[in-house]
C-alpha cells in the first residue's frame, strides 16, 4: 500500500503543476484576447480578420509549437505582427508624451522668466509712482504757500490807500496832541497853571495818545505827575520822563511823515510784489498740474503692468497644470507600454515556449514507475488533454477558403512589418 500512496502523491503534484501552468497560460491568452478586442489595437483588413484571430487564438496558443498546423502557425505569426505593432504604437505614444513634457517644461521655464522680468518692471514702476507722488506733494505745498503770498500781496495793494489815509489821520492827531497838549504843558508855566484843573481834558488827550503809540507803562505813569508840575518844580526824574515822551512823539511823527512822503514808491513796491506773487502762483499751479498728470500717467502704466503680470501668473498656473498633466500622461503611456511589452513577452512565451512546458510535464510523469503509472492515473482525476494531431485534416474547400483569408491578411501585415 505504501508504494501506491507515493505514486498517488506524485501524480497529484504533477497534476497540480500542470493545472498551475494551464492557469497561467489561460491568463496570458485572456490578456491577448482583450488586446485584440480593443478597437485601438489595429488589425489589418476588415473586421472579420479581427474576429478570425480572436476565434483562433485559443486553439492556436494551447497547441505546442511543434504540433501546430501550418494555418495555426500563420495565424500566430499574424497575431505576433499585430502585437508588435501594438507595442510600436505605445512606444510612439511614449515618445510623443515625452516630447510634450519637454515642450510644456520649456513653456513653463520661459513663462517663469517672463514673470521675473514682469515683477522687476512692476517694482520699478511702483518706485516711479512713489517719486511722482512725492513731487506732487511738494508742488501742492509750494502752491499753497504761493497762494498765501499772493493773497497777502493783493490785500496789501487793495488796502494801501485806506491805510495811507489812516496814517495821515494818525499823523495829524499825533501832531495836534503834541502841539496842543504836550508842548504847551512842557514849557509854558503861565498857561500850565490855568490848565492844571481836576477835570482838565488836556492830560486825558495826551494820555490817550501815548497809549495808542504804545508807550511803556512806567513812562505813562510818570509823565502825568511830571506834567502837572511847572517846569521849575520838576526834578530829574520828571525831566527824564518829559524827554522820553518828547522822543516818542518825535519818532512816531517822523515815521508818519516818511510813510506819507514815500507813499507812491511804497505802493509801486506792493504792486510789483503782487505781480511777482501772481507769477509765482501761476508757475506753481502749472507744476502741480503737470506733476498730477504725470502721476496719473505713471499709475495707468503701473496698472497695465500689473494686469499683464497677473495674466502671466494665470498663464503660469495653466502651463504648470498642463505640465503636470503631460507628466501624468507620460507616466500612463509608459505603464501602457510596459503592459504591451509584457503582453508581447507572454505571447512570445506561448508562441515558442509551449514545447518546454509540455516537456517539463512529461519529465515529471516519466519519473513515475511504470507499474505505478496506471494505478496513479486510476486513483486521480485527470482531464483528457487536447491532441491536435487527432483533429481531422481540413477539406479542400476549407483549405482554399483559409488560404484566401490568410493571403488577404498577410499582404497588409507584411506592409505593416515593413
């Protein structure tokens, strides 16, 4: 019983290995079938050629290469040509995707250079705008000062005659008070006694005039007691107060006379100052207007540069997205190329390696002793294998029809290979 058990174990292992090989073969054939069914996989000739290849692929690839019929071999070669063209298409797609990646990268690099240049121009333009704003601010301050100067000069010219009349009135009043009050009380002792009464208005007129002339308070408080005394009764302090008031009258009267005598020349100077202020105000107004216009123009240029810079940034985002998409497409194309090459490699293995697979299985089976083989086969579940040699030979009509289809497929296939 022990030898029989070992024989069954060996037979089961051989069957498991054979089933594993069969599953792997089925997976490869299914992958080839899916590719042939893909409309993007180009099969020369009408659609019936694709259908013929799909219908025959299973019956062709499961047969060892040394046991295939010549029609199966021709069909397998056609599938090989189609799959190699499929790999070539994917290689072309990878090449195109790589070219697109390089192109989009060049566009991104050029766009980044343009953005850097644009940012530098925007920064320079912002500095120009700031400079124009500073110039406009200076011109505004200058115009304000010129307008104030012009206003003062215009007022001086307009009020000159009125001020001159007031000056003449002040001179006449000052001269009248000096002659009628101060000079009289200063030197005439006889008249002095007559006017020195409690309600005498002469001292009030004098005191009011001295206040209008801006006399110091100490001098103003000293002059009234001094003038109440007769010239003989005055002491040194009284005399000093009288002399101080006389000098004050003399100074103001001289000033009044000078202003009145030089009124025409002074008026001409004020008119000239007014004209000069008008010219200065016009010049500063022109500078302000021109600097304002320059600022407006530079701001418009800045805005255009900023808009252009923003568009370039948007273009950079779009091109960066396109570059990422190109990289992703290139990756997908490489993956598809790898899958196509793996598919072709699997097909090549099925096309040329079936003999090795069956040989390995035969070697495993040959290791079972002759006396145990029948027992192992009887005790295990073994499916009947496909034997292509047992297939009936095609009739003459079937062979002629197949020859016609093969010739129809072979002609575009040869051109595709070339």
